[in-house]
C-alpha cells in the first residue's frame, strides 16, 4: 500500500509554507488549519503530517491546540512533529490526539533516548525524520536550522538496527520548490534498508511523481506546496486513490 500524506506547517497557529525550510520565505496560507484538514478528510485522505515549526525552532511543541482541534474534529491519523524532545512531550502529543510522532533533532542529538522511545511506545508510534542536503548527506535538525556532522546512512543504520520501522526523508534543497523528488536518494535508502517504511518528502510536482515513488517501493509521500498552489487538486488525489488505494 502507498499513503498520500498532506503536510500542514504551523507558525503561531496558522498554516504556512516555506521554501527550502527558510523561515524568511514564510507565507501564510490559511488562518484555519482545521478547515484544510477537514477538506483532505472529505476526499479520502487518512493521514496528516502536522509540523509545529515554532516547536522545531524552540525545542518544545507550541501548537498543541491545533493538534487537539484536528484530532478532535476529524478522523485523520495525525503524525505530529516539531520540537518533541522529552518523554513528557511525547505523552502530551498522544494526550492531545496524535496517532504518531516524528522526531528529528532528538534522534540526532540524543540517540539513546530516541531508541528508548521506540521500545517504550512502539515502532508503530515513533517515527524518525532524517533530513539532509545531498551535497554532503549530513543530518539537519532544529527545523533544518542546524547542521550536524552525522552521516545520513550511518544515522538510519543505527536506528534500523534498533527496530525503527517508519522514517521520513527530505532533501532540504528541494523542499517547497517543486523541482521533483530526489528519486536517487530514496532509491539508495530503499536498497540499503529494504525493510524500512520510507515516506518521501520534498519537491513533489504532480501525480506522476506519486506514481514513480510508489513504483520504486517508497511507502508514502508527504506533500504540501504543490497542493496549496493548485497544481495538485483534490480531484487529482481522488483519482490517484481510486486507482491505487491507500491504507
């Protein structure tokens, strides 16, 4: 199965979009993230990737109220990310309705803690984001504002060996600019880690990109700008899901 996962990025409770993760390019799309989420649900979408950019920058989630609203007024499985750093953060995310959490910074900076989360909360609930610039394959954290010296493939292998099942990978140079996904990067991850369930993120232009990612063996695609700019429509999503289905 192949999942289409729309992404809503939050700053100050508003739905925004950025280019290449650069906060100076911020544009407000909507003051009502719940309304956007409900529109996706009305068209058969099952998942939502909810990104708390305030939390990512500050190191602790800030937009719990949006998570609570979407979880309370839709049946979407909400994957929440952005600043989830402590066990208390994880528990609050689940308390406010998250189906799963995705962590990037804590996995890179506190690997033993993240490994313990996988064991404690379960591999169906704890996902990892491994976001990188393919020029050097180094992991970027804190909403992509901080570069580490951690190699992407070493990073994945460490947690793969410790039970990681789900991960999202973004080529940060392509995020929000619709230049096409980094198919070569995703193919390399799939080849090296055949049992990982990989969500590709960044650069999606159209439904053909969905099809190519699915055919490669990627198990989900996270998309945003192409939808919010009207290049991918709700009707396009309807058609793709009718032809391919999703979990």
